[in-house]
């Protein structure tokens, strides 16, 4: 199977992933985006300094995960009885009540998937600096594509707000520090969606491969002469 | 555009994961992407069958999801289990119509819209191609984008179950309907993933090819 990105016989280099229209090799200008001329699908978005921003955002996301997952998010009290809620607390309660499927879905969408998304992004954006990590990084990009849509921090945030308003008539609801961390986490998570551009990862890999190949050729020709 | 310029016609296919164009070995319908390692097909294999199966599963599960209670709020020893619709109506009656609207959209309108949209798209592919493919693409993109928001209700339940847990005074319990509802959301999200929008364009070109015997092919009404 041919590995090259271009098909030299026809000159086509790309096809729209939503309508299969063949396109020439054109990448978006820095900071701009490219849409398919036929179906208006987003072909490529080229954010400036994608890899750097993604690395910074995903590492801060990983760090912020610690307080967001451990600190209490909401405090609910009726007269003198109160209880707190953390990110994992609800999952354990559901699990204890026997709703295993529901609990694992909530756990996956609100904790595991967002965490792995940050972890994968951090790995991709740092790992693509070293040639030795090419294969694991390629695999990480593939996993990232699969896990991307299951990370639902923003939906969870809306769930928190609905719960907050819904229970206001029953008792006193207090927002605690964990929720602020969670909001930060959600913002970071959405920013990585904007900053990450997998094409720049592939471009960087291809550039490095070309550079090592050129160096190898230079060495061998030097040895021959 | 009387001739289609699709990758498949040229024996090429694009990796849905990293968007690299590659040539499949002759006689093969699937291969492995040389760049990211994902499996590559010209079109998603058995896309229509899988999507139909998942859509039907979702439709059937919508019944228990809406009939069975999703949550019970017990306050001072009394409280009745409420269904999804019941919970929304209760919010509306309490004057929280903004929140009621959000919950209504997320947990009732979105699943139904998603299933109806997918059925329309599937019929368009299988019957006769879409008259206006851009419109179908818009339906597809809306269906793909809104799907995740239906989990709102379940996240709310999981928060309330942990938060309102004071024994006799106040307690929130999850109900069996929530399991069915969770499955509806997961199944419909998977259905969107298995549906291949490129089939819409194939169907459209079949349609113009059929009618081109009578008149010149229209230059693509939806070409933007």
C-alpha cells in the first residue's frame, strides 16, 4: 500500500471526508479555515501555534483535574442536614443503587473521557517532538478522534446548573470551590478543541522524516565518495 | 458537474481519522491508513444496515425511557416517581420555564429529532437521492452536533442522587427509565457515527444520472 499523501498520477491530494469530493492539496492560511466547496464541511482549520497552545492547555487541564475531581462542587442543606457532591460522588451513589450501566456511562463521559482527552493531547503535542515516538503518537491521534465526542464536560456543567436551580425550592444550595475548578476545566477543554489541529502534528512528523532521510542520504553519499 | 469527482471513482479513499488520501490495492475494499493506522474503507462498511439497526433500537428504547420513571424526589417521606416529561412539566409549573425549556429540548426534543433526522437521511439514500443535498448535510450536522446534549438529564440525576441524600428528610433516587434513556443516547450517538454522509452524495449522483437521459444534468442545485 502506498504511503504517500499524494497521488502523483492525478494530482489530487485530499478528499472531503463528508462528501468525498477530490481536492487539491491546500491547507488553510494560518488562523483561517478551509471548507469543502461542495458540502461546506470543515476540511482544515489552521490555528496559529497549534502544538504549543495545545500542550499548554492540556497540561493545565491535567493539573486542574486534581482539584476539580476531589474538591466538593455543591453543598446542599436542609435546616441542619447537609451533604456535598464531588465529581465522583454521584457515580458511586448510582453504582451503589445498582445502576451500573448508568453509573459507568456517567463516569466515562464526565471523568474518564475528558481525562484521557487531556492526557492524549498532552502526549501528542509533546510526543511529536521526538522521532522515536512517531508510532505511539499516531495511535494517540487515532484514539483522540474516537474519544473526542464522549468527553462531555460542557453537558455536565449544564446538568450542574439545572440541578442547582431545580433544588433551590427544597433547601439551601451553595456553590463550592470544586465547581469553579470544574468551570475552568470545561473552558480549557473547549479551548483545546479550538487549538488542536492534527494536520500540524502530521506536518511536523513528515518534515522530520524528510529531514532525517536527507541527512541519511547525505551520510551515505559522503561515505560513497 | 455532470461527472462526479469523488475519490471513490478514482480508486482513492480518504482516512476518516486523519483525512489522508490513499489508494487502495486493486480488488480490496478496505485497507489500513499508512499514517495513523486506522482502518480505511471507500465507504463505511454496512453503514446503512448498522444505522438502521441502531435507529430502530433507539426508537424502541424510547418507549420505556419515557414511560418508566427516571427519578424520584422524596421530601419528608413523600414523593412520587417522575418520568422525563413529568419532570419537565413540574419545572414548568414551578415557574422555572427557562430550565424547563432546556430540559425539554435536551431530553425530549433532541432524541426524537435525532431519530427522525436519521430516518429521513436513510430514506433519502435508499429511495431516491436527496433533491437538495446541502439541506441533508445540514440535517446530518445538526443531528451529529446535538446528540451529546441529551445526557444532560442523566448528569443531573447523578448529581442529585449524591447531593440530596439525607435519609428521611429528603432523598433523590434514580429510576429504571434512566437506564433506558442512557441507552437511547448512546445508541443514537453510535448511529450517527455509523452513518456515512458520502452515501447521500452518491445517491444524489445516481439520481442526476438517471434523469440525465431526459435532460441535461442540473449543475448541482446545492453546489455552494
